[in-house]
């Protein structure tokens, strides 16, 4: 089974887009989705997490993100004001049954600490997207369990590089995830070495989401991929085009994106070499991240970052299940739910065989494809 994420539940008010996501996930062998930021914990969330529909991917969702003022402009996101409010909202989500919590970019230090304290007291993990109000190192010092994306660029810069980066014109998406610092990061520096040592010592899991980082850093190339696809719902194409990162890029941004991308890939290689747990994720449905196929892309990219083919597949299966705290999926062995796919070819030698999925099983039941009859 391949596991993907995030925000699978965000489009459930648009039946065409929602059904397209479901179909594309399953067509690409994804039978479980980790959602790190949905619209709520109401009827739609309960329906998805019930796992009663065998023709849908499994859904493991954090519910709404918890953020500080002003709060990101996403449906359902909860803006908390102070540690007491943060703790209250964390407790409410946990009481509703969310298996983990997700915090966002504007949440301040004391509020994140309150969320983590409440979550850990209930045996619930906390994933976070930081880099705007807090650094990665601050979040790790508080005991966060998982880091979404590679958001640590700013804290890895020396003073001169930080000044240069800060002087660049701001772009609309920079508040959320700016990769510009990676043009200037010196991966051989003591600062980077200490940073990686901190992550390794803390045992924090990293989901790089290279699929969306590639769209941000190499946006023009990703745009070509968008226009080469014919089966995307028109309303989704329009939504993606209206928020496409490259619309605000200068010539320097386009040229610098290649440097950002190369440095990011090498950094992920360094994380893996330091035995930091790496999980495959894609940030679906952000612009240019296609359900299912973007996970295939993520696996290929991770395999090139030192994980190798088997390590990259494990990042999308067993490691992903561990991050979800699910011991019933992610591997084929006694006691598991028998989610698996069959491909025509040996994946251990060539990831291109992911394009040759013959059959997909969920709990031992064939839900996509077919098996040839044999004598």
C-alpha cells in the first residue's frame, strides 16, 4: 500500500473534484491518506475516518490546523489566541477523536508548547509547519513529533546571507513557505551540522514533501506538467492557475530556483544519512500536486536522495504507517489489513514499474484492476 497526504477532505463540497481525487489516489495504488489540515471534524470528517467504504482510500486526518493570528486563509483553520485557548482547542480536537494534531506557521512559542503538552498528555502526536513565526529548532526544542516540509532555511544562514535574503522582494506565498534561503545555505557549515544533529537527537520525523517544493522552486517546469494533463477538472485547473507560484517570480527567482532545488535534495540526503526518519508526502491538493502520481514522483525523488528504491518505498508505506501510529497497515504480514498492490515488474530494480499497476487490494478485496487467470 502507498500512503499519501494531505488535505484529502478539503474538496468534499465539490463532488467532481472530490471524486477525481478519490479515483486518482486509487488508480495510483494509494489506499491510505494522511491529511495534515482539513476543514473540520464534522459529518464529512467522521464519514471519511469511519473507513466503512471499501472503495475509498483510508483517511487519517488531524482535523483543522491550529494557528496563531492572523491565521492562514484556509477553510476550517482555527486561530487561537494564547496558550489557554490553544490548549482548549487541542483538547477539543482530541476529544473528537483526531489521531494527531497539526499546527501552522503563525502559532507562537508558548501556544505551541501548550498544544504539545495537551497532546502528549493524551498520547497524541503533534506535527507542525513552521518557519514564519518559529524556527524548526524552536519547534523541536518544544518536543514536536513531526515536521512538515523543509522549512529550516532561514536559521541555517549566516548573517550576511540572511541580510541578502531579507532584502529580496516579498512574494505572495513567502509567508507560508519560502525556499529562497536555500540559494544561500552552505551545507558544509557547522550551523547545518548542528541543526541535523539536533533533529537526529530529538528523533523527529520529517516529511519533506518534495513534490510541492519542486513546484515552488521549479515552478515553470511544473506548469508544463499541469498543461500536459487532460483529465484534471476544469475548476481545479482554474484554482491552481490563480495561485500558481511563478506568477510572482522575477528572472532571478526562476534562475535561483534551480539552486534551491539542488540544495534541498542534498539536504534531504543528509537527513537520511543521519538516520532521521523520512516519510513520503505530497501536500495534495496544492497547485501542481496531483493525487497519486505526485506520490510516485515523491518516491522517485526520495530514492535519488540516498534512500534508494526500497528505502523510498518504505518511506511511503511502513514509515508512513508508523507516523500515522497505525500498526495495521503499511506492510504485508500476519495481523495486517492486507492492503497491497500488484505491479507488472520488479519494483526493487526499477521504479518505472509503478506505472504498471495490475491490481489494488484493500483488506484483501480487489478494488481496482484484475489478475490474469492461470492454469
